[in-house]
């Protein structure tokens, strides 16, 4: 069982996307082109939010919800 990543305003965007690729939907929804931005490799969520005029607390809430959905789905084991 893998341990979930703690997502904070100081988390590097690329680290989030590497661990939770489905979170690109959150960045896309806020018009943050993290998939193609070189800044995502070293930029934090807070820096990206500031650059794109996005409320950092809102995006953190949405990213955490996206990650929780994936973890909840992976915790469901099909019956043998």
C-alpha cells in the first residue's frame, strides 16, 4: 500500500502531476497550463496560483479532493 502525498501550497506542481496525473483536470479548470509550462517542474502550487491569479486555498481543496477520489477508487478491491 502506498502512502498518500501531502499536498500543500509548497508542493511542487510536477510532483503532484507525477503522483496524481489525473489532477491535471484541476489545473486545466483554472487555466493553468501546467502540462506545458516549464515552471511546473520547480514551481510550487502557491507560485503557480499567484501567477495565474487563482485562490491557492481553492486549488488546494480541489487537488486534495481529486487525490482522495483516486485513493478511494484504488482502495476498492474487486471480489475474487
